[in-house]
């Protein structure tokens, strides 16, 4: 069975890929609005891990609405959640049995409720999988440690390799660089370079 | 890292075992009050799947309280939930980095809330893993199909190989066989015989 996993190149979505690998033919997919080429970091990680990779073209209107939402809210959660939902819908357009993401138990965003998960499954005729939904942050760190070569740092120096980096760029472009710091709390990103040598 | 997975011999906990296997040294553990020997079915499945197995002695007082609770409620959810919590605590007594169960996304029982999961982890110094928490019933069925040899049927003909069968026996012993039908709704159990030949 084919599964498309939303992939940021970080440790959560990489561990999600390794978790699904025994049960699915997993393709790693990274959504892009065409704003930056940060998705290339995800492709590099996918290559080194030996997974097929493709980008998903996301709708520019969704990006503009997400930036509006984040500016209105003063925090990124709802805007990022809307883009995540859109990316899952685009992944469901592919010819796959399942769409998946790297949401952890403790994540507040992006995260589908049970009702949203069932709605996606019923409307689109795919299974929705969140293989890390039953793992806390500590467990993920302990499993990843020793298995993956990971860089970590603040989002400015280790940008996420998915739409989050593009949303930050759009926000900076529209409202100036200070707006990014106002909306996005300090946050450590991880980027997987590949399996640990 | 060692993990102890609560194991009923059914398809959910078996798929949970296969999911954790690449990341942990998994031991399958089945709680018993010493009331029936249904746990032997779980041991058979564990043997055929090639996982280490052990029983966990559960406290008879917890069983008696659970039967009281189920009779008072008229349904089994809270009683079974209390026994599940107790079994996880007993699993955490083992020398393991993680305790785990086969809870699915759509399960109402047994299921820990995020707060209960964190409490278990903080109090006992273990990770709590629910590798199927992000899988719906359909996805589990599709992954299991073709991979495992599964028998399915009503609970009377295919009893669960864990404490649920013992709770039914205790209830029947105390209140008569009709009490079991009153408290437990019709429910299909699955039992894994082993890998699909």
C-alpha cells in the first residue's frame, strides 16, 4: 500500500517515516508555495534516508489567508493548522491508500481532532495516519538519538524545510522582519541530515 | 531500549508489537488475576510471532473493585479502564525504558488522556507509548490483512486472552452468567494465531 507522509525534514516526520516503512510504500512529500526553496533540505534528507520524495504544490491563496490569520491572532497556530489541513488534502489527491504526518502526542499544532481525521478519511477515501500520536517528546528524542544525525537550532538558523519557512518569508515580506518575531515564538527546529554514520 | 507492551493476543496489540519492534526490545506482557488461564492464548501468539512473553500478576482487589464498578455502571468501560491503568503500573515495575499498549485512535477504552500519560511517565520514570493512537480501525485492518493469521468472533467463542476474560468470569461467578450479557455489549474479539503462512 502506498502512503504519502507530509515531510519537513525534522526528526518527528523522519521518525514517522521510519515507523510506517515496514507497513507501507512511503513517499515523503513536502508542500511548497513556491516562495523559497527550503523544501530542498527535505529532499536531501529523504535521499540520504532512501525514501522517494516529491513536492506538493500548495495554493497561494491558502498562504495569504494563513498570513492574515497569524497577523490577526498574533500567534501562528491557526494559520499553520489551516496550511497543514490544505497540505493533507493535496496529499490525498495522490494515488495513495494513506496520508500521514509526524504529529506527536504533545503537539498542539498541527494536529487533527478525531472528528477531523474521520472526515478526511470519509471524504477522500484514504486512511489518515499519525504514527507518533502516541509518543511524547521524550520518547521521540530517545528513539531518534543514536539512529539519526540531527542538527538543532532556532528557526532563524535551522529553518523548517516545509511551508513553515515559507510562511515566515511571506510574513517578513509583507510586514517586515519584526513581524515574524512578533508572531512566531522562539522555537527550536530540528533538521535530519541522514542516518547516523 | 526495553519496552513492555500490554498484550491481549488480539490484532491491535499484535500490530502495536510489530510497530515498536524496529525501535525497542519488546516483551509482550499479559496481566492476569489468576482466575482463568486465557493468558496462555497470548503466550501462544507471542511464541509464534517470536516475541518474548511474560505474565504480570494483577491485584485481586483491583479485580473486585472493577467488577463492583461495572455492576454499578451497567457497562464495562470504567472497570476495564481501572484494570488497564493498574496493568500499566505493574508493567512500569519492570526494568524497562517504556511501557506500551495497543490503544487505537477510535478506542474509548482503555485509553489514557494526555494528562494521564504524562503523569505515568513523570511518576514512574518510563515513556508511555501508544503506537496505534494515530491509526483508525480501517487502517489497522488493512495493515493486518495479509500479514497476520487472525480469528474473529463474539467474545463468548473467542475470549480475549487478557484480564477482560477474567473480569467476565469473575462477574459470572458472582452474579450469574446473565450479568455478563447485561454489562458487556456484544463485541467481536480477534485473536492472532501467528504470522500469515
